[in-house]
C-alpha cells in the first residue's frame, strides 16, 4: 500500500509541475507533438492532474 501512496503522490507532483511549466512554455512538455498549444497542455496534464487528485483523496480518505 505504501508503494501506491508514493506513486500517487509523485504522479500528483509531476503532473502539477508539467502543467505549470507547460502553461508557461508548451514546447518544453509537448516536444513529441507537431503543434504545441496551451490547450493541449491543459488537456493532457490537466486531466492527469485531476485523476491523480481524485486517486490521492480516495486512497487517503481512510
């Protein structure tokens, strides 16, 4: 269970940092796509951030 807690916490931190960095300079986090826009950053890293937040609260609810 400790591994799941660590994975969720790290995923939350990494998603937040990549979202923040991508909103400033999208090409740094979307280097693998042809066109890099802030909307794509929000879709990719915003969705992962929301999922990790939900997972974090579901695990730490107890």
